[in-house]
C-alpha cells in the first residue's frame, strides 16, 4: 500500500468516527491542529518513556526495566500512533505528505551532500 493510500484510509476512518479534518474556517482548523499536536506530542512522549525505561535497564544495575528487544513492539506501536497524528496534521493543512517528504529529501540531499562518503 502506498503512503497516500494509508493516509486516505486512516483519514476516512477518522471521519467516520467523528474526527474530521475539513473545517469551514481557520479558527476550527487551528483548534484541530492544536488538539492533534497535543496528541502527537503525547505519543512521542510515550515512545520516549519506553526508551527511557530501556536505557535505565541497560545503565542502572538492579533496575527491572525491559530490554530493547522486549520494548521494540511497544516502541513501534507508539511510532505508528505518531504517524497517524502526522497524517491528521498534514490533512488538516490540506497537504500531500508524500510530496512534502520528497521535497524535503531533495533539500536535505543538497544540504548534506558534503557528508556523503
């Protein structure tokens, strides 16, 4: 499945569930962007918390945290949640994430070409 198809599928499901991405005015769009930003930050925080616990288990004798292998499924799940919020944010902004990624990769290729070996 292409990224654009994943985004469309997620946004269609969100809209069926009462989580729209189309709004009449900027106030409503801004409010939704803020709500989705909070959701995005929360999911990034959950990823960070899981990674912190792995780090503590690795670096702190006696700490009973998960290994990276044990935590990996949950970390991946949190990154999927992060992606869904990014899908929503780009959709509220009427953007095309695939095109934005390609555009940014081109900029980064030019910006960081001196690092290539």
